[in-house]
DNA sequence: CAGTATCCGGTGCGATACTG
DNA sequence: CAGTATCGCACCGGATACTG
């Protein structure tokens, strides 16, 4: 999209902005990172993340309201019923966001010791990476191969 | 990674957290979105985004400090020299983060009118999407196909 | 264990105004 | 055009305490 084109449209109806409204607050994506790593319970999140419990309460509520996590009772044999937070399908699909942050961080802000986590294909064990491809199966593409064009929902400036 | 494994490691040396330290403040990714769409100048960012100019100043400085944007003088014929902000290579590689947010937002928070922007393969014109694949070329993978394992830089808890 | 409630100091952000 | 300065408030995170 050329500059003059961009200036013809507003920033309303932006999926990136809407995603960030939900996911962009501090701690939210870190909570989800731990959810992907397998954490489920309030105290586990609080302990591992080291964030304030009040903040955690708020973020978990938001995530449940947005149907990214679901709060479900569970029962450990021999103890009383508790609640846990599990990723929904909507939540699971956030993973590429974390993956993109992980890859960029690994590449540009790496720790000399190497990555703290390896993402592998379960089964074959090979490392996984994020790639951009087009519907005609060209790829992997870089940002220089792609073009952003106004779509059907673009709002022209008044 | 199973829960018990996760609890054996700290959250230090996390590339996701480091990326978010740089990119996670409000407005930062929206500034970069506009940079990808072609904006270059202070007042363009301020006008399109509608964020406070002080905030914009701060974010641009951070992004320049991090070598995500570079501030370069440029000269329009007939007017005096000005500065513009351009994405560096490090900056260009942030695009998958925005792409992931865009795809998730398109899928889960869509506007009834449709997406405001279409990302296409320049040249062939087909829509572009983000996919996860492994080094053995299995894919596209979903999050359920992948496994997160402690890497060489993982820090065991004391 | 799984939260909620409260207080408190710091900071991020929005709004506004000013400058070269 | 490209910022800087200032102000006020909301929110954020830390600490602590309380509840079922």
C-alpha cells in the first residue's frame, strides 16, 4: 500500500488493533505463554510469573470473558474440587502470536546460552518455524514479497 | 512440556518476554503497523494513529534505540530537509507478529464488513497466510502438533 | 488452595500548550 | 513540520491481609 493510499483510510476496523485491545495489556501474553506450557491454576500462574495476584485476577477474568480461557472445575482424587483455566480453541489459535514473538526474540535479542525453549514437531522432533506462504503455494515469503491492500472492510476517510 | 517440567525452570531468558519488553507497550505495534503500511513521518503517525505526541516521541526513540526504525534525513525537492523513520531489517522481521495478530483478529473479532486490509503475494496476487512447519517439511501444523521443550538456555530453578 | 480487598507509590497515557 | 513541556488522572504492581 502506498502512502497516499494509506492516508485515504481510517484506522477503524483494524484486526490488529482489536487483537491488541484484548491481548496487548502487560502480563496477558505471558499468562498465555504459561497456559501453552501447561499451567492451569491460579497459584501456579502467580508463582511462575511473579505478577501481582490482583493483576492476575483481572487478566484471567478478561481472558475468560473473551472465551480465550475457560474456567472449569476439576477434581484431584482425594482433594476437594478446584478450578482450572484451560485454553479454548480461540485461545489455542493465539499461539502463532507467541511463536512470532519467540522467533523474533530468539533472532534479535538472544541470550548467549541459547533459547530457553525449543519448539518441535511432536512425533518427528524437528524444529518448527513460522512461514508466510500464499494460496498459490509460493513461499516461504518475506515481508518484501507481500503487499497490503485495502480490503472490503476498509473505511475511507470522510 | 508437562507441568512438572515447567515448574523446574524459571522465566528468565524468555525470548517472548524480551520481545514484549520492546514491543509490548501500548502504541508500539500500531506504530509499526503504520510503518509497514508506508508511513514515515512524525506528523503522519500522529495524525493517523491519534496517539499523544509525547507518547509518539517516546516510542519512536525507543524503536530507533532498538534499531527497529532508523531516523534518516530526507529532502523533498523545494522544501527543507526533514527526518523520516524507516524500518530496518530487524524492524522488517517484526511483520510476522503483526500478521499473527491480524489473522487472529480477522478470525475471532471480525468486522461484518470484512477485513480492512488484505495481505497478498506481490506478483501473484494470492492471499498470504502464516503457517507453522517443521524442518522436515511437515505441515501446516497446529499448536496441537507441536511440543515445547526446555532448550540449551533454560534456567533450572534453584 | 484460590482467590478478593485494600492501600499506596510510581508511571503510562491523554490532553493541552508551547517552540524552532 | 517535528517535536518538547507540563499536568492530572488512571491504572499497575507490590505488599499485606482476609475469606471460603
